[in-house]
C-alpha cells in the first residue's frame, strides 16, 4: 500500500501542474470534472493511470467506472480448478442482489494472464459463463498493470506452467469512489457478508 500511496502522490502532483499550466477557458462541466478528480480519496483505485481493455475490445481507465459499486476478482480463462468456482461465487452473489441494485454494480473479472486472454477470448468466456449483461465486465492490461493491480487487491499469483497459475482466491468490493471496503477469501464460502457490503455501498450512492 506504501507503493500505491507514492504512485497516487506523483499522480496528484502531475495533475496539479497540468492544471496550473493550462490557460484555456474551462467550462462549468470541465470544472466539475476537475473537482471530482481532486476529491478522490488517496487510496482510490481511480488514481491509477493504467489503461485496460474490455471483452469488447474497448480501452478504458478504471476511473470511468466511478459512481458504481465494484465487485472484483482476478481469474484466467484457461483455469480448470479455482477459477470456475470463483465464477460460481460471483454468479451466486449476483443472484442474491435485488434487481434494482444491479444497475449500480459492476462485476469485474480481471485477467492475470493478459498474454493469453485476448478480448476475443474474454468475450467467449463471458458467453460460456452467461455473463453478458451490462453489469459484467472483463479486463486485461499489461503485465505491469496486472501485477500492480494484484498488489492493490492483495492477490498473489505465480505461473507454474505455460497454461497454469497458482493464485489467491479473493473477492473484493470497492465503493463508488474506488476505495476498498470489503474482501472475502476462499472458495464456495458464505457470501452473506459480501452481499451485505455491496448492498450498503449501493444504498450510499448518490
């Protein structure tokens, strides 16, 4: 987390310098956007500058997800052991949420194997696992971004063969400002606390 705080500090300084050097006229909308950026908590994942690619081939930054409650897990599509159970856990959490909550939630599956998990492969995986609704999103990034993000989520992983990884099994919940509010580790465990944490954050959304 110390490394993350340093990254966020550098990012904040860079942003402030850019604002000071910009002499152009700023509209009310742009001012609001700047204010929102300035109000991000120090440990928000939305301070991370990395770019990610979705299962639809669209490049995004995490900050574009701001305003939603995020439920995140790190997996890889060729996994035959833990990942299918993590997928089942995520589906179980989804089924326990009221329909009206789903519009305010994004279930994010982040690949730990970006070299293999192309957008096309992630798209096929989403179809196979019936995860095609708007509240499901699959992301792949660079090796560096993936490793950095795993550190933020306290997920450890290691390649043990050309197609296999050992990895932590952690589901994380982030609030609308990208701050970690809940984690649960394990497979097939009771999701009651996770569902309660999601519902609380959804209720707190503006």
